[in-house]
């Protein structure tokens, strides 16, 4: 990725870090007149992201699989609207995009925040594995369908990936896990796909002044863990038998967890950059050969794999805003 046209995976010294909050990275940034779309922006990191963006003056559209729940969670926030969207249903994605396009508005920030993690084997659509379908294919279709409304000359598209991308690259011979499903490797593949999506979208969109980023928000206990049994989280060392967080020095608060995606979406420090994976409010370094799960794996930043995944995703979803 270190070419004349791509941003290298190396820290820029942002001045922020793992304990920075979304409000702190937005200090001094005025988002008045800016419009953001935040998928899943009513729960966990998404809710904190929506709150922070609105405090900075942005209007936020929150597409939600459970609109009534979203309305309740967002009650009292000015400048927020909710619409229906199920990322695992391409008809729902098309419906949301058509409604937004019909409004005649442009969008300055898209944050692909919604996701599912380590769920039991679940099939959607034509038999697609849920995590790959919802975390990646739904967001791929959403951004491509919204492309006519994405503002040239400054818009950003942010994909919330995870350090979980270290678990697996793309299983090109079986991306839908029809043989030997493993919930954590399936999650890893979906999170790798989020990174590769940003790599190739940035390549396609940067001539229009639109940049794309992906990121690891950090370890945070949120509703994303809803599919994990308590016993498994105890075994992983996250919580004790009473459900109490064991390592607060390791885990972030939701406000801290939202910081990197808000920084990606708004920071002038990233002007002219794009296609990179971020963590702790900075550009991440390549993952070390030691196998330690920090930084970004080379399989997630490989431009050839990014282009291959784009082609596969366009074939599966039937949408590609950049096809000639």
C-alpha cells in the first residue's frame, strides 16, 4: 500500500490515544450543515457516535433494523432522524437508499457501524452467512446505492472493522461458510472484508474527493456481545461470574470506543489521506510478524484482494456504482 497514490500504514502522531473520547477528538470541529448516516447509530458505539456528532452540530440519519427501539434510544437528541434498514436484506437496503436519494439531500459522512459478532450459524438471503452478509455485503450495497448522494470533494466513508480481522482473511473458496462454520473465524472474515472494502473504495472514489477509512474501535463491552454466552465471556477473561468487567484498564468505555470512528469521519489530520486502517485515533502500523494482534494484517490491505472482493461483492449484490 505504500505507493505514490496510497496512504502508508504508519502513525502520524495525532496527539490522541486509546483513552481519548469522541467529544475530545471533535473539540473545535464544527459540523453544522453536515449530514451523517450512521448505521446502528442507536446502540453501543453507534449511539455514542450519534450523540457526539450531533453535539458538534451535525444532522444524523440513523438507519435501524428496529426503528421503534432506535426512536426510543435517540429520544431528545436534536437533528436526528430514524429510518428502517436491515443490512441482511438487500431489498431493505435498496428501499432505504431510494428513500434517502428521493429526499434530494447529500451526505458528508457515512459510518458503517452496525454489525453482528460471533453468532450461531445463520443463513440469510440466498443462503449467505449472516456475518459476511450484514457486516460487509449490506454495507457494500448501501454505499454503492447511496453514491449519487455522497458529496464530492470532502465526504468520508468509515467502516468499523475490528482487531478480529486477525482471525481470518477472505475464504475465497468458501466465503459463505458452507463447510465447517466457525463463528469467530467467520467474524474475522467479515471484519477483514470491512478493511478491504475501504481500501478499494478509496481507490475508486478519491478522484471525486471522497476518502474511505476502516478501523478497530478497541475492546468495549456493548450489545455487540449479545450472541456470546456469559460462560464464554468468563472463559475469555472479560468478566467475572457476576458479570463485572475484569480489566477496565484494557477495555474502553463506549465514549472512548467511538472516538476512532468519529476521528476518522471528521479529523482534518486525515485530509488528503485514505484507504487506511486506524486504531486508537491514529493510523495503525502493519501487524508484527510475532502474531500479536495489533496493527493491520497484510491480507486486509492487499489492493489485489481488495479489488477481488469488490468484484465478488458486486456480483453477489448486483450493484456497483463504479462499473463502466
